[in-house]
C-alpha cells in the first residue's frame, strides 16, 4: 500500500451515517438549502463528469445540474427523498425541481481524500478544503467549499 495515497472513504449503501464521519471531532450537521435545479433522467447508462471525477449513472438515474453549473448523479431510488418537481414539471419528468432541506453530516477536510460511491465503481477525489458529506442513507460525497457554503446551512 502506498503511504502517500490519500485516505479512501467508502459509501456503504446501508441506511445511517458512517462511523468515519460521525466519529470525526470536527463534524457538523447541516441542512440542504431549498434551491431550484435542472434534472434530466438518463435513458441509458452513462458517465457524468463532475469536478471530483467521473460518476457512473444507470438508466433512469437523475443527472442534476446546480445553479453554478455543477453536475451530479442521484439514483432513481433516492431521488424522491431529495427533490420535488416545480410545476409544470411532473414527478419523474425532465425539468425544474427543488431540493428538499435534508439533514446531512459533514467534515471539512484539511488534506486530499477520496470517496468510493455506493455503486462500488465511481471514485471521487477531494482537495484540501473540500467537504466530505455523509447523506445519512449510506452514501458519501464531496462538495467544494464554495458550493457547500451556498448549498448547505450549518445547524450545529
């Protein structure tokens, strides 16, 4: 094993917060701010280029684009827990959605790190100052500091 390799955090796919984040002394809780986003449901498997790396999407997964042009994948199984359509968009259709104020746990990282997503294939790379985000549903993510500041409100 390479002693220079950044730490790797693994999504479990199981409900609940990870011990790596929940036991971290600098963890915070935050609520996602209500924001409008553009959503496209992919009809085929594809990859999504994000700031942190390539993410594999399955058919019917949501490809979400934020106000800063940042993109991410949300599995179809988890999408309704996180977003609601903005009329005239109907649930499950491409269009405008609003994020729900879900509670997350996060740690602002001081060193580079990596995250293996719950699909077991997609791996993201975080930089010093990025946030390791635990969504509480067995999935982890990386959010750049500037995006975290506009997307989340720290509540503890």
